[in-house]
């Protein structure tokens, strides 16, 4: 499945980049009936509904030809929003200093969810400090989901 997602991400990145947008990341949620493919895009000037619609139309055509997904699925194109998802090392470096919410694949010291200030990456681990000033080092592969916490 991981290789399939990497192939899918390469296909999508080529389309999105050609259109002048950044592919922030993808989420694929397999389900009975219709699975969900969510694509996050961004640009220096932000993302509008029209941008999402254009990318959705273009991506749909390419996915119909390449056919990388088995079965029925719903395609959703979105901006990252204020609670931007973090997918890779570059994201964790770029948003160092920001508050993040992290959901882990497995328990780490009895916890599966962490909230803290992102310090960045160290030796391949995501490093955050929580409200009790405890420093957490989390292997990137252990992270199920990570998002910025909007500061309002």
C-alpha cells in the first residue's frame, strides 16, 4: 500500500506542479463502497475554490488514464487551511516554532496524542516540547497524523 501511495503522490505532484501549485500532501482513506482521496494544494498567493476546482478537473482526467486506485473513490481537493497538515521532514522544519497536534500510530510513554511546540527535526525524529516542558522525540514513521494548531 505504501508503494501505491508513493506512486499516486508522484502522479499527482506532476499534475499539480505543472499547474503552478504545490502538492502539500495526500490522504487516502479506503472504505467499503467509495474510498476517499484528499489532495492538499497550496500556492504563494493562497488557494481559492476555483483553484481547487481546476486542480480537481485536471487530476480526475489523469487518474482516469493512469488508474492507480482500485475501486470507486471520491476525490477531494482542498487548501491546507489554518490547521495545516504536516506530511514530511520539510514541513516539520518549515513550521518549527509553531504549535502542533500529533496523533501517533502506537503508544509512546502511554500516550497516542501529543500537543506541543514544534522544535523541528533532529536525527530523523520530530521534536516537540509539551506544556509541561517535556521534550518528545518522535520517529517520523510513528506519526499517523500531524497538524498545526491555529493561533487565533
